[in-house]
């Protein structure tokens, strides 16, 4: 091989070697990269005022959480609280972004959390009502007129922060008896943790008369839990606005633009009869804060906004 041929052969070998090294040192292609870590998915937590047995509430709200998780595309979780005030605090402290409130707890929340809004209510909540119930020993019977004969008897409200078990009954008592509840009954009025406890207390005769959420009473009747020989409804109140779903003002900021609208649509779209039965509603309709002005003014009049 002459010198020229040897030079070309050597040069070719060097070029091939250089290209091979360059290829080996080349950065990995996108397909060679390790997969990027999955984005952290937040969980939307919601709570509810503990107005019924924890077992019943858990069954309904955990089922609802599954439905909302599917509709929203991220985890939704129900978290229980021990009392009504704790449900308001859960929103205030952003432990939850959604809550099932009564009318009173809703207006209390709006006062503590500016920007919190009602987005949906049960069909029944636009015209809710309270039953006054009496132990059979009182001899009181059902009447369309306010039962003035309850004056001087022992009386129990439901929870101190309940709209149907305390706020509105106290309003109707003062309006019809001309004196506040604290002066109208034998001893101080009692308070019960839940509406179910109110029914139990009046049935047992611990109190002669009580005020109860009509939905809880009607459910207990259908379940065969009411002994009509011991307790009965003696008066049905005029209607008023009550429960709703309230959201924290940072919902869209924390879970993405449009989340409030998606959540509202998901709630309004619930049609499953079994789920609605668990939630004690026939369906849900749109709601707004202005719907609860009468509740707010009544709470302020009775000094219950900050209870």
C-alpha cells in the first residue's frame, strides 16, 4: 500500500472513531429519559353539621364523596366533626373547602369567612319546617295553631346551632308566646346533640315538648322508630330556607379554575335515588347567599350569630 492509500485509510479510521465517540457521548433522547414523577393530587375534603347519627351520615356522605371524585377527576373525601361549631371552623381554617351547613351555620360561616358562598341546596331546603313534638303525658294534640299550651312545660331544643332545632323554633316561640324561650318554660330549655336525640328525650319523658327537624322525624316514622303511643307531632311551623352546600372562597385557587362551577354542576346532577335517600333529599337546586338573608337577620335579632 502506498503512502497516499495509507494516509486515507488512517484518516477514515480516525473519522469513524470520532463519530463513534460522539454518538456514545450524545445526550439521551427523550425516550431514554426516566419518567417524570407524577403530579401531586390534592384531596378535596368536605364536612357536615352532625345533625343525625354518625352511622347514617357516614353512609350518605362517603357515597357522595365517591360520586364527586369521579365527576371532578380528583379525590374527594368526607371528614366528620364533633359539633356544629367545628364544621364552621373547618372551613375557616381551610381544613375543608366544602360543607353541608344548616342555614344558621351557613350565615355564621359567611361572617367568619368573607367570600364563602352557598352553591346548592336540597329541593326541600327552599321551604323547610320544624315539628314541635310532645310526650303523650301532656295531653297535647296536633293543631294548626301555635300550641300556646306548651308554656310552662319542660322543653328541649335540638343542637344550640341548629336552624330547625333551635333558631327558628326560638323565633316562633318568642313571636307566639310574647316572651323568650328562657322565660316561657318550666326550668331552662334543654339542648340535644342531634335531632334523633331530641326525639328520644321527648319520647322518654325527659322533656315534655321539643322541636325537631321534620326530615329526621319523617325518616324515623318510615323506619318504624316512633312509638305513637308515647310521642306525637303537635304543630308544624311555617316554612323557611335551611340547609345548603357552602364552599370556601379559595376553592378555585387551590383546585383549579372552574372547580366551583364543576362542583355545583355535579351536585345539581345527582339523580341516584339511593344516594338521595341517604342524603334525605329528593334532589338539589342552585342556591346563593342572598337566599339566607332572613336567616341572618333572625340570628342577629336573637343574638345567635356568634354562638
